[in-house]
C-alpha cells in the first residue's frame, strides 16, 4: 500500500479542525432530526402553499455542515469523506475521548483517492522545494496552533453530549447534535481569526509556501489570503 504523504494533515486540519474550533456548545435543547424536519416542513408549507416538494427534500444537519465546509473551506474532499470524518468526530465525542487523541486520530486517517493522492504528492514536493529539510515545520506549527485553540471548544462539545447521554438521549441524537453545533458556528467570521492565528505563527517564507501550494486544498480566496 502506498503511504499517504504527511501533507494530508494540513488539508484535514484546516478543514475538519477549523470546524471544531467554532463548534462551542449550543444552549438550546438538542434537536431531534425527525422533529426538526417536521417543524421546518410545517413552517414552509404554512407560509407558502406551493412549497411541499421543497419540504420533502430538507437537508440534514450533517449534509448542511458538509455543504458549508465545501463552500467556506475546501472542495478537495468528497461528501462521503467528509461524512466519515464527521461521523468519526461524533463517535469520539460520544465516547468521551480526550481531545488530543481524537484530533491526532482524525487528522491522520485520510482515506484518499488516487487523484487526491497525486495532488498531495505535488503539494509535498512544492513545500520541499521551497523549504528543503524544513518542509515539515509549517505543519508542526499549524498543529500547535490548532491544538491550543480547539481544546476548549472540543471540551464544551463533550460536556453537551455527556449531558445528553445522562438524559438518556440516543447515540443518533447525540451525533445529530454534534452536526448541529458545528454547522451553527461554521461561518466566515469565525474562521477568519483561526486563519490569522495560523498565518502569524509562520515565517513569511513558510506562509508563502503554504499559501501557494495549499491552494489546491484550501479556499484561501474566500478570506482574501
């Protein structure tokens, strides 16, 4: 089996982890997927009588989160890959895994296609050309920033899910609430400061290399970078 280049960490971290960074606990009562869909459908059809068909194709919280990731962060991953990552994150939180363990597992478990692997190899080669033997340094710095920023939010999410488990909520309801929390807080305004922190942690040469070669992975243009 061909080993996955280390650069998937950058793609995974700058996608999945930025979501987590802004997914603090929601104070409202956890949403049941069925109740949420029924309520939205009722509001839609009662407001305008011609919208029954639209109400039948409501987007789930997980799919809404995937759509936001692809709009705000990256189009590199497929829906199926992002779905698996979100499922794994929800599973880790439900199991009350420590943050660092969950983070390292998720960012190292990329299951890439052949074409994605080719892009990753090209990114890695570009970093090595620019930075030589220090090509891994920017990724180490990014990891340190994300670990520092994300842990408080991850812990808040864990507390919310633990409270739901104590209230005898099902595992499916807990997972759905994770998707709701991520989706609620995944906005450009929340992503901006995370990226600014990452940029400031790198030298000018490191940033320029990450910015140039990472464009294949991350939608920098959404943030004027």
